[in-house]
C-alpha cells in the first residue's frame, strides 16, 4: 500500500502533463513561424524564399540550357500562384530551420519518462534522423532530379533529331526546346509552371529524405528488440520486392531513376542489417559482462 502511495505521489497529474504539452507545442509553433518569417527577409532585392526557389529549380534550368534554351523561363498562370509557391517553400524550409527547437521540445517532454539507459539510446537517433534526411535530400537534388529532368525534357531533343532525319521539318531555332509536330508549323514548346516544377523537386527531396531514414528506423527497432539482423536477412528477398514497388511509386516512369532509388534504398537496407548486428553484439557483450548471458545455455539452445 505504501508503494502504491509512493507511485501516486511521484506521478504528475494529467493536467500538468497537458499543460506542459501545450507549452512545448506553443514553443514549437513559434519557432516554426520564426523560420517561415526568416524566409521572407529580403537579400539582394529578393526574398530568401526566392533564392531557395531558384536553387531548387536549378536542375530544370540546367537541363533546358543543355537542350538549347539559353534563357530558361518558368511561368505562373494565376495572380496568387507565385506568392503561394513562396509560402510553400517557406513552410518547408521554415520547418527545417525550426527542427532543432521542435526536436528539443519533444525531447524535453519525453525525456522525464525515460530511464537513463533509454535516454542514452534514444538521443543518438534523434540526432541521426535529420542528418540522414539531409543526406537523402542532397542526393535527390544533385543526382536524381537532374536525371529525371533530363528524362522528361529530353523527349524534345530526341523528337527533334528523329524529325530532322526524316526531313519532315525545317531546322529548329537555337533559343528554344521545341518538339516539331508537322510541316504546317504546329509546334509544342515547354512552358514550365513554377509550382508544378517545384512540386516535382520537393517530391524527390521528401521521398529520398524519408528513404534515408531506413537505417535509423531499423537500428532503433533493433535496439528495442523488435527486429533482428537474422530476421532482416531472412526477408531480404521480400524487402527487394518492396523496394522495387516503392521505387515505381515515388519516381517518374524512368528506369534509370527507379534503379538509382532501388540501389540506394537496398544499400541502406544492407547497412541497416549491419548496424542491427552491431547493436545485438553490443547488447550481448553487456549481458555477458553483467552475468545474464551464458554461452553454454546458448549452445544447448542451438542443439
């Protein structure tokens, strides 16, 4: 009875937990708003969000230059489209700027309910997660997006070559990426929309950023004993099929991009197996030092 009283006395009332959660959420939202506002600070005559937009659309512009367009142009077709595009960028990068504060508030709310060993186990994963997401986003922007844009926009160049070989159309001007359709002069030219082009780039960044979380997730599950290196190895063939399906869903109908995503994610899966095995060996060594692990018992179980 005394033990029960001690538990009740040491437990914070529900209202206090809710009040603390509200405080953490308010601080997180304030940090997010500050991050969003920072994206609208003018630098060199443009908002920071506009500089970010130019950086994200750079693969499309470079692909158009390679196709013969010396001055790539993207357009918007509604008065509010460009402003909403900047708000979209500011939300994404505002969250990225505020993530350290948000993660810290989450940690301060969860940490009092964890044991010391659980804190030391969970904190490295909280740090590794944004790092892996950044690596995935960087890989998507500098490798995957240029390949995808070359695949999509490259149809203009390929069609022009075949049309010229067949003698159906006159020579193309050097200042536009055009697809000639007939001798009557009907042409299809690329007029890219800002929000749609940005959407493709952000999809790649989010997809690869989340896929790069695989080692963090599986290692954390291995730390909790939910998965094992042997179990992950046994379902390797099913994981390959799942990764192929994932690659087909989150990438354009481009075999090259799908193979890149499959290779990267499957490599991360193998890295996850290695990390889980390291976690298991570390846990086994700790149990052996504490006297809870017996090699003879393990041999009996194996036989």
